[in-house]
C-alpha cells in the first residue's frame, strides 16, 4: 500500500485539485481523502490544499468499512486548525 500511496502522492502533486476518483475524493469542509488499497485494506490520507497550492496532510488511517468514521474526520479538522497555526514554520502537518 505504501508504494500505491507514493504513486498517488506524485499524481496529486502533478495534477493538484484536478485529481478525482479513484485517486482522491472530497469529504467536505475543504478536506479530501487520498485513497489507496492493499488487498482488503483501505488506507486514507486526509489533506487540504493550502497556500500556493500546497498539499497539507492532516490525518492518516485505515478505513474498515464503506464510510469514513465521523471521528476520523473530527481528528482531521482539529489537525487542520493546528496546521494553520503553524503557517510559516516547519510543522509535522505540512507537506
């Protein structure tokens, strides 16, 4: 799955907001999921587009079912707030 994420991150960097399913999908509130699958396991990297078209990853998890658990989105939203406080500084949330 790591190799698939690496390829999809490269595509996301190249195409930016033009990426669509099956690579990315909007989950609302300005957030998107970068999607990858390894066998029956589905991984998700949650991100938003920051200043200057930067890609800011704010959360990662394995998705057990068909829908994203609302708790995962809540974590991502909290991390968005943290990442925005870090503007102009190196942050673990900024790509």
